[in-house]
C-alpha cells in the first residue's frame, strides 16, 4: 500500500475527551494504515503513538464555529484528496462533509453515528435538530458504511434510511482490566458526564443531604450550569461532601474514578437517542469494579438485571428510593463486585473493535 495514503478521520470535538474516536483511530491504525484525525480546538499537547492529531482552531462562536470548521475541513480534503484512502467522519455534525467528499470525488467514506437524532412525530424538536437530521438524511446513503453504538440504533437507522451496509460497535472501554484492591475504595459516589438538569444532576445534589455522611459525591464533567451547581452546593452547605473536577482527559478520568465505591449512569428518557443510549461508562465502571446506579434505559436495565452489577433508579420515586439503593449497595457490596467478571467476559473491547477492522478491510479491498 502506498505509504502516502491515509485514512482521514474528522470529529467536531476535542480529541483528548472523545474515547470513541480515539478507539476507532487506534483500531484502524493497527491495520497498518496511516491515520490522521482532524478535530476542533483540541489540546495541542495531546499525542497518540497510533495516529497523527491535526487540530483546526476556530475562535468563532456558536454556529459560526461549526461553519468555520466545515470550511477548514473541506479545504484540507480538497487539497489532500489524492492522498485520502478513506474518509471516516464522526457524529451528526459531519455527514455534510462526507456527502460533499463523495460528490466531488466519488470515493468511499464512513459515517460513525455517535447519536440517534430521529424523533417521534409529535415531539417538540428544535430547528437546530431538524437541520442536522436533514443533513444526515440527505447524505447518509452515499456512505459505504454506517457505524452505530448498539444494535437497536443500527436497526432503526437501517430501516429509516434503507441502508445496505451497517454495523454496531458498542462503547466498550479499552480500560486495562487490573486486579482491583477493594481496600483502596473510598466512600465516593462518582458521576461522569455533562452536568445538566436533564441528566439528573439537580436530583443527586439535592438528595445528597439524605445520603450517609460518609459519602462524597464527585461530579466529573462540565456544562453551562456548572456555576449554578456550585452555588447550590454552597447553599446546601455541602462544600465538604460534593466535589467538582471539571472536564478531564481519558487518563485523568480513569484516575479520578477508579477508587470510587458507587458509579452513577443517568440519562433522560425524553427522546430516542437517550432512550436507546449505549454509554461506555457501564463498561468502565465494571472494569474498575464499581457497582452502578442507572436510569431506566432498556440497554442499561437489561445489563444491570442480567448481571446484577448495580440497581435501577426510578427518580420519580424521589429521595427515599435513592437512599434505599445506596444503602442496599453498601450492605451487599461484594455481591455486586463478584458478578462483574461474567459481564466483562461476555463484552470485550477487542471483539467489538474486531468488527470495525473487518468492515474497514472490506471497504479497502
């Protein structure tokens, strides 16, 4: 293979925080192909021995930043089109770029649909979401492969768009499966992700008053409501029991989480994307031997109930339900821990990523 040829990946995100993109790039690089990943406003200090990180900087605000990023990507693609073996774009911001690449070159491209952006007929949907759904609908059929995050999403996208070539790759974390020293566990309840009311962060802060005082709530992530949450913690006089870390890269995320005793995985049930979510946190927590509290998404409930790795929380039942679950996990801690190996044996990052290798090799033949 010509060593000047590359697989070009594009993501409208900061690469150091996007584990799915990193795993995909590393997997394709392991095929012996040179991989470059274009991202937006990423940390220039981020390095990965498997692929080259190309950072486009945009100081524009709001929608202007995305439009500027699109323009930067199109210029780069047109300039280097002779060296692009395959274009691989991530998330719903990028089907426009994949589709235009196909129109200009008639070459193959891959769409990794991180999210499911369909909506029910009677749902209230913003103009923004309608716009991105329109772009996806317009261009997705020209993709040589569409990758989704679970089987339910794959079936939906295949049916709605009449797609011929689709696979799903679960967000199985590539965290090393170490022997966890249970004595190192601290009385920490950890939450990872976007800090918002939709995700139930208000619920967990407000109800932390009812939880045994030995527990600290650690909130890992960011969002526009961060300062409001800090003020709320101060008002409740929980400064010594609630910790905010801000956004963390993958290495620091693991370091900050691994000693926690309980992990929270929470999503709203207000749209198809969240209803059929497939978060990598369930795999990360299992590898770190952290029992989980999850909300009522089908994928999460099925795994928790099959493998007994935690408990399902119904927020509508209020603070008493939350406290009862924490007390139950606390009293039966080893019961949950001992069942995680069965789950990890059934769900392997290597097996999931092998599906991507096979699909990419098929395209490149």
